[in-house]
C-alpha cells in the first residue's frame, strides 16, 4: 500500500532555479508597481472629484505621483 522511496524525491527534468528566481522577481515587481498605480489612480480620482482640481489637475497629479512612486520603489 505505501511506497518507500530511497532516492531523490525529484523526478523528471531538473529544476531551473535561476528561471524560478527571475519569475519570482518579475511577479513581485508586477505586484508592487501594479499596487502603486492603483493607489495613485485612486488618489488622483479623489483629487479630481472632491477638490477644485478638476480633470486636468487630477491627470497632472496622477503623472507626478507615478513618477515619484517609480523613483521611490526602485
């Protein structure tokens, strides 16, 4: 019923650890920058709707906060 293995658990092709690290890094960066863009968009929308900034002011705020965010998250 139960099988006892005496060899390596890994069967099949060997793992490509550098590729795993690259994929993990890309995922973390995507999550980090994606979250930043959504938060900046919400801030710009709030500035456009609830202040006298208007559409143009919120677009400028969105661009400026994205630039600052990209520099801070590097």
